[in-house]
C-alpha cells in the first residue's frame, strides 16, 4: 500500500506541475522572441559633429549676422610667422554680399565681423607653407573655429 500511495502522490505532483508549466512555457518563448527582436533592431550610433556636415539643417535666417573668430596654427610651429594672413571670400551663389575680406593673423587669431550665415572660402597665407584653401558653411559655425595648417595635405578644421 505504501508503494501505491507513493506512486499516486508522484503522479499527482507531476500533473500539477505540468499544468503550471503549460502556461509558463508559451510565456517564456514569447519573452525570448521579443528579447531577440529588441537586440536585433539596429540603433544608430551618435557620431561627433564634423565641420560642414549636419544631419538636420535648421532653417537659416538670411538676415542673421555673426562674428567669426578663427584661430590658426601651423604644424610644427609654436608661433605663426609675422605677415601671416587669412582671406575670406563669399560663395558666389549663397553669399553674394560678402566680398573679399583680409585680416592679419595675430596671436589671438583673426575675427571677421557681421558676416551672413552662408558658405565661404578661406585662403590662408603662412610664410613657409603653400597657400591653403578651405570651404566652410557659417551656418555650422561654433566659436572659435580652429584651423591647423599642415605642410602637406589640407588644413584640419575643428570647432
């Protein structure tokens, strides 16, 4: 009798537990499937801002004016040679109001006042270096604009 009652208890125990697991197994499978979907969905990575590129351009106020402070440095030089200059030329299509502006580059850089938010071309003249030219969209400007002039290759802009 003891053996049969123990056998009965085992089967009752198993039947009760199987009933519990019948509802839990589909729930577990659903959770695993949802977790797998959540992991598989690609999430865009944030990239650092690069000059001249912005994912969503804000509307530009054509009448807005800004002061542009540019700090220029030269590769392998602690101080720029005297007579170093920077020219700012307005893009013919987007910046017709800006004619050629020229400033000497001092220890604190150069500042151009009351410029519209448009695309401009900067020409940098440093003694001992080739003339370097770079295009910049002033709508992306952040103070100050830093330009590293290299002896070989294009200048590097950071802001």
